[in-house]
């Protein structure tokens, strides 16, 4: 059975841990509500505010990924309209004086303005946190760069903002792609590439997971 996390680029990277049972939240968030026509950056700002209010300052939570699902396929007629945005965070929550649990929080923003929140008992790996990163290039700007670049467009509706852990440390990237093809847009400089800067020139491959 496919759950929503299957569309996320790094679903296979959520690893369960067990220490104690804390309260998990699942349902509609009252903190991240946005109107129809939202931008990706609005959802990030609202969700970071929600994490701050629920879990404390930036030292208490980590922002790891922002996943975007386009309304239309990238290699077909596409104006950049967004069907869904999911922001992924991780926090360590204290259960008692001596025990702690780690949770991955997912905020799902739908095109009609609905916002759902879910906490998964586990932790997130293979990404650096984005909390302190200077994200200069917006999603809209990255989309336009992909449209203008002379590279084959992957058959995909999925985009992710992440900073991969790899042999070469690189800036966060907007990654447009599927399991076989990707286009990377540097979220700081705007540079566009067909290969991951974190693995560039190493011929190691950079699997994206099971994209639909």
C-alpha cells in the first residue's frame, strides 16, 4: 500500500527508533493555513513558525526538505502551478526526565488551502539541515531556470529542495526529476546542472528513491 510519503524523494531514509511513547499529532494544522494560490516560500515560513511555537527555537528542530508536486508534467505544457507542498522537519521530544524520542514532522499543503500535519516516529538521514542555509533562489525562479536551460526535461511532477550529504559539500539544490533524470538548480547561486554537485565527477550515481 502506497502512503503519501512514497512520493517524497527520501522516504526510504526514515528509520524508526524506539525509546518511549510520546504524543503524536495527526490531522489539520491550525498554524500553517494558507489561502489558495500559496507560494512555496509561504508554506516554509508558516511551517517553521509552527515548529518554533511547538518545539522551541532552531536548536530544537531541523528543517530537512521541501517537496513540491507540480500540477502538470515538467516535460509537457507547464506554467509552474503547484498541486501540493510538503515540508519535512525533525525534532527530539522529551518523554520523561531520562528518555527522549525522535519524530519526523510532515506539513502537507494542498492547492485548495488545506493543511495537514503528521508526526512519524523515526529520524531523517542523508540530508543536511536547512535551518541556517541562505536560500536565495525561490521555487518560481528555479522553475523558470529549468524551463530556459537547454537540457532534456525529466518526465516528472516532483521537485525537492534539499542539501544532500555526499563526498562533496554543496549548496542546497532545487532538484527537478525522477529516478532516472534530474535537473539541479543551486538554491544560492542559481547555477543549473544535470548532475548533483554533491557527487559531481565521481560517477557514483545519486538515486532519488521511488518517485511516482
